[in-house]
């Protein structure tokens, strides 16, 4: 029988994070600068929430306006905090969870990223893109 590797073999360990007191403008800047779609919100090493680029789009005109129209975004962003916009009950897995089990979770749920938490500390993140890239190598 073929051994299924753990998610630690495909997860990203260079994690961009936010704190709940950071502002949404910083979040948007990080999404665009790093070309990512999910940012864990942490308190110390512990994850307390997850913010997706889609969460920002729901409350703003982030992609609907020119890059020069920062005033509109700033106004909307000042009306909300990261804590208000982030998902709070975050599903997590450990680094030894199999890639197959991670794929099952992501296929079943409505989100596209899973934080990897070992002993209460955020150690990585895995996305549907990571899974697709893994599958492409296997084929």
C-alpha cells in the first residue's frame, strides 16, 4: 500500500500573519505584496482567526477601483477591524495530518486554506493551490 505523506511536506512555513489590532489597509497591502489570499491572525504564536482576501472584498471596493483611489478603501477599512472581519472558529490540523485528510477537509468545507498548528503554535499553512501542485507532481 502506498504511504500518504503528511501535510508538513507541502505546507508553507514562511507565514505572513496579522494581529487583531492591525488595520485592514495593512492586510490588503500584505495580500497584494505577497500575492496571497489567506492570512492567519495571531496572538503570539497562537492562531485566533483567519482573514481571506475574499473577506476584504465583501466589505470594500478593493478590486473595483483604480489603485489610485485609496480614499474609498481607507474610508471603508476604517469602519471595520480585523477582529470583526476575520473568521474566528478556525479549523486547524497538525503537521502530521495526512495530505489525504487535508484534501478531504478542504473539499468538504467552504474555505481554501488550513492553518497547521502543533502544540498550540502556528507552524504553517496549506492551501488548495498547495494540494493541486502536489497532485500535479504525482501525475
